[in-house]
């Protein structure tokens, strides 16, 4: 059974009203340049127009494929256990060029989570204890099984969209899924 840290980490990476039936699931990698491009151009638009307005619930799924991706996922999910996922998520993407090639990115990543409001001692304890590692591995295994080959991949209702397409394409796609009444 997952422990309380794992459950909190899992809950913390979900945005939106729990009664909203349609999910926007992003399968992403914090070190992926296309994931960063999508984050920089489209994430805030989707959040503002669809999540904040109660049309979609959003979840972040970890799919670490690069050298420092797992460290970034671990930091974000340990921050998530403290309810600080999204602020950490934004800071990790915003500073991707600064940490992606570091030999040991953890001090830099931890500082981002602390800047987002995470308690440093609890964060380090979570990381050192491997509390979120099974959750990250389960994300990747589950989405490999359904055919995710790369990042970013998005699921809106039962529909799938792959790649960092322009925000207008996302809006059109989401609107068509919602208009079709996909659950």
C-alpha cells in the first residue's frame, strides 16, 4: 500500500475541480526541450481557459528520459507531497538550461522547490528515502504500456495529442473533444 507521502505526492500533481469528468493528462519530462517549449507557450493558456474554468482536470505524469530528468521528477514529486508541485514544476521548466547539464543537479533543484515553498528538510528526507521513486516508475511503466514513445504526449478525454504543438492547435483540439462530450 502506498504510504502517506506517496499518496500526497500523487494528489499534489492534479489541478482542477474533483467533480470535473474530463482529464487533461500531460506525459512529460522536465529535461525534454519540447516539454519546456510546451510549458512556456501553452501550459498557462490551458490552465487558465480550461482548468481554472472547470472544463478540465489536469494531471502531470512523469516520463523521465534524459540524464537529469529523474532527479527533477523526484524533486517535483517530493515537493508535491508538501502541496508544492506546480510552483516547483514551473521553476524547474523555467530554469531547465541551468540544471540540465549539472553533474549533480539536486542542490539546484532542491533550491527551486524551497523557493516554491517546500520545507527543505522534509524535501531531502523524501528524496533520500526514495518515497516517490515507485510512483515515478509506475507512471512511466503505465504509459509505456499504452504506447507513449516520447514526450510530451497529452490525453484529453479519450483523445491523444503528441508533441509541443502551438497553443491554438491545443485550444482547437480541446474544444472539439469537449464539444463531442468525451468523458
